[in-house]
C-alpha cells in the first residue's frame, strides 16, 4: 500500500512519540524530553529518550533511533504498512484508498507546491531587481536588511496585473494550477484571471517541513483596502491550522524550552533578528485551537506577546476564551504585554534584545490575566457586584475540561476574591491591579479558610445542575415540594435558610450556590449575599444574620423565614447538627437538579410530539410527566438521619 507523505505527516502530528512509546516503555519526564529503560536491551540506567518536538526517539544503549513507525515496527514485529495501519487507527484517520483518484490528488498537491515555490523565487528576484527599490526602502526603514530578507525569503510583487501569471506560464504552469494555488484571482465574472498580489512586500508561509504553501503580502500604498493580504484557503493551506515561521522556530523552541507567539510577520522577523529565533505568529486571525496544539508541541507554556493597547488586550482576552477548554497539566499560556503604543518590531528596534527580554520576563500566567479581566470589568462597590464577579468567574472556569485543573483554578479564584475584598487579610491570590484595594502579590498556593475548616472541592457531578433555573410547572408549584409563602418556592427557601443557619456549609457549596438560578427574588438576593459572605468567617447563624441585616436584607430574610413548610423542618434549624443539615441540603440540591433536567426533557418531548404525533413520542411525554409527579412526593431528607441531633428530620 502506498502512503502519501502528507498522510504519514498527519499521523505523526496527531500522535506524540511519547504517547506511542509509553505503551511499551515506562517514561519519566526529563526536562524537555522523556526517558526510560531501553525496550531493545536489558539495562538498569535509562538510556532511552523521547523527544516530542523532534518527533523522534533515541536508544543510546543499542544505537537505534527513529519515528513512531520505526518504533512500532521494531517492538511489535510489524511491516511498515501494518505499522501505518495500526497508528492511523489510533490517530482517528481512515486509511487512504489506493485509487487513480488518490494518485491524481497527490500529483495535484505536488503541482500546487511547485507553483508556490516558483512564485517565491519570482518574488525574491523582483525584490532584488529594479522594480523592488520601493520595497527595499520600506524593509530598510523597518531594520530588515539583505541578510534577513534572504533568511525569510522576503520578496516583492510588482503592481503589474499579469506579471506573475506570465512568468509562471513560461515555466509551464497551467492557469488552473495557478488559480487553485491562490496566486490568481478568478471567477465566473472574471474573463481573464489576474495576479492576486500586486505592489506588496511578500512573506512566504511554509509548512512544518519548510515547503512554501501560501503567502502574506503587505501593501506599500496607504489607501489600499487591505493592509495585509493572505492567500486564500487551498488544499495545501489552512490558515487556522498554520503558524508563520513554524519550521524555523521548532528547533530553537526545543533548545530554549519556550516559544513566543506575536501578531504579525514583521514582528516575527524583527524579534528573530534581535536574538529570539523561537518566535511564531498566527496568520492575521485570533488564536485557534489547532494553533494552540501546535504551540504546545513546542513548549508546555508558550508566551503570547501582545501590544499593550486596547486592541492587544482584546486579542489576549479572546485567546483566553479559546484556550480554557484546552487547558490541562503541562498545557497553559503566559501573556506578555508590550509598552503602550509599541509593537514587538518597535521594541526590537528601539531597545533591542534587552528590552524584549525584559517584557518577556514579566509575562503573566493565564490565571492572573483572567482574574484581571473579570475584576476590572466594572465597579465592585456593592455585594451584588461582588457576587456578579464571582458568578462570571465560575462560568468561565466551567469551560476547563480537566477536572483536577479546574479545581485548582476554583481554589485560586476563591483566594483572589477573598484577598481583593479583605486586603488586610493574608490572602493567597494575587489581586488584579489593586482591585478592592488589594496589593499585587505573588500567588502562593494554600488552602482557603473554608477548606481548612473541613471544606472540600466539589466533584463535577455536584455542579452539573448549574445553569438555567428549574422552571417548575404550575401544577408542580402548588405541591408541598415547591409552594411557599410570599412567592418563594419551598425548596429555594430551604437551600437558603440551611446555609444561613449553618454557615460552615458555605465553603463546601459556594460554587453551587453562586450559579444557582432562583425563581424568588428574595432567595436570589440572599443567594448573592451569601456568595459574597462566604469569603468571611461566620461561625454562628447569629453572625450570618447580623451580616445580612447589615447590608439591608432584613425584609428578605424575614420573608424567607415565613415559608411555613420550611420553617418547620428540623434540619434547617440552627440547633440541627451540621452533618444532618448538609445531608438535607444535598438532597434539596439533587431534587433541584432533577427538576431542571425533567423540565428540559418535557419541553423537548412536547416539541417533538407537536412535530411528529407518534405513539413513541406520546409515551415519552407521559413517562416524563410520570417522573414529575413522582418528584412531587419525593422526600428531600434521608429517612432516619439526624442521629447526632437526637431528632428525626422533617421531609420536604
């Protein structure tokens, strides 16, 4: 079976060498590499090394080395086609079908690459010729001399409409191939295709192996609509999955243990010329998940370098939102912000290597930039605004898929909130630019006060109900499980009163509470206040009530306490043991989650039945209605608990 180079490269990109090797060899992290005992010879001291950046393994005991295909062939006794088939399955790729069409596609790709390479040569010739005087002057003004021009293969596209087309045609390139490569503009309403790039400084864009796959062009005239213009998407070029200068930066990034991402071509070239060869750039778009994956293959913690102006901050914030779902151990980002009014090119020319190094040394971790963004989104002068900040942070942290990392972020943000609100306390987090009067401090991980009192991280399952409110039906609201005085559903009153009367539970359930939607306005106001007050120590119910009254929530508190069905519950009362109250609260939250889920399912079932009135759809609707009816009489407390208090609890 014949496998194309692009197919084999895609497998290698999708499967890190360490992932393949560790199925046979126990690997330990060793700096920027992995090490383990050789699978080819008996040894006690590890001499087998894996380098994901180089996509290779090295066995110094036997003198062997290779890529993932070599490793599978030598450890499992497979042929090359068998090894490719095995690894393609692991990578989630279908094996290419051997057909005349597949062969034609490979020939077609080779033809496109050949045309692009010829175009790069043409542009370089034009830059160094008579037509390139203006372009060379522009580059000289930017500090990019002949040596740098040659290193990055910078060129120039003249302002003639058919110059490149005619030159490529003389090299036997077809118009069809020129159009497909993106070098010509064509269309149904264009009788004669013409050059896409005209009167622009040209920057070749290469794939990981250094082959030209596209171009970026910088206009020399000010009144041109697009200052920078990239090649369109082609079979070779996908803008969101490519980094400019990737092929040059891979080895320096490995050697230095870091990679820097800036915003533009000239920024990359200027920083490289200033002594930072481990630098890349997205291609005029916001950072994409595919580009993040490329960065992480070069470094566990890439540095994103942005301009210090408003646009640079917005770009950094977009990057945060993109990367949060992708984070994990060994996969994060740092953010370096340049002095306002300067880009990396300006800084490189004005201050040189030392100025750039100073900015990079002050790069901030992602968690700090996230905190600063949310904390500075508006004033924090009322409990409601502090609660809103808490909610925004909670919503963003739910985007982190890695459960362990999400818990650490939650703990970090709790400490930052506490320190920002009470700066005189010895807080753990780093206040965002003095928010709430908090001085900037280096964050030192330690347990929050709630955790020290017996609090714990909440498993993901206990947060699964957060989001839209459990919108109960009219019928359900009239039952004892939901109905309450003053328009407050009984279960909402139970949740709030349990936490007021047992403040020791707040640290454990503050994340759940902050995002919980309530029907009752009174319950919602008390929820927001409790979320805020969770940062402070309240050992007794009396202390919590005093704090609520001090911020003007006396009336709301009295109305919640007037919900008769809840007021009679023993587990809600301050005299109940905290373990009993906690069990009752857990049950109430579970019912709240279930109610929310059932009503969502009911709405979908009603919609489906209206669209397709079949017996299965009707049965599904009745099944959900039956579950809702069962929910009405379900007990919220566990029968028989309350042993520590000596009393049985009531039921909701």
